[in-house]
C-alpha cells in the first residue's frame, strides 16, 4: 500500500498530471478565444518550475547525480534543454523516449482542450 501511494504522489506522476490538466485548460481557453486571467499564467509558471525542480531534485538523489550549482536559473531560462540533457545523461537512449512522451502529453492535452472547446458550441 505504501509503495502504491508513494508512486502515485511521486514528483514525476504529479508533474505529468499537472502538465495534462494545465495544458488542457490552456487549450480550452485558446479554442474558445478567451484570454486566461493573468493570475493563471503566473500560477502556471511558478507551479511548473516548482514541479520540474522537485522532480529533478528527487531524481538527482535517487540516481546519485551531482546537481548544477544554480538549478533555479537553468530551469527558468532553459528548462527544455536542461531536462533533455539530464534525461539523456542519466538514462541514455531511453531518455529520448521520456522526452517524446512529455512532449506528447504537453501538446496532446492542449489539442484535446482546443478540440473540446471548439465542439461544445456546435453541440448546443
């Protein structure tokens, strides 16, 4: 039981869940031609960087990889490059698969939100 709960609330699972929900919401806003409130954009940026940083920190500890000196700066400026490099360094060729799955979740959730937002007015 403890193992299952710890896997469900792991940083990776929460990061993927956050990305799916947030990108779906942004896709829904985009498909409905609605500007999201500024607080949503700020909250998303902060929460996303926090989730990625938490995952990176936990993964560094589990894999015993030395972290860069200023993780916050690297995540803020170039998180796609840093994360891709990190996954390739720690997981080898399998790292590309993780990157592709993340991109698929990121883009796919937004597309589902756009499609759903565009089809709801047609149903009414």
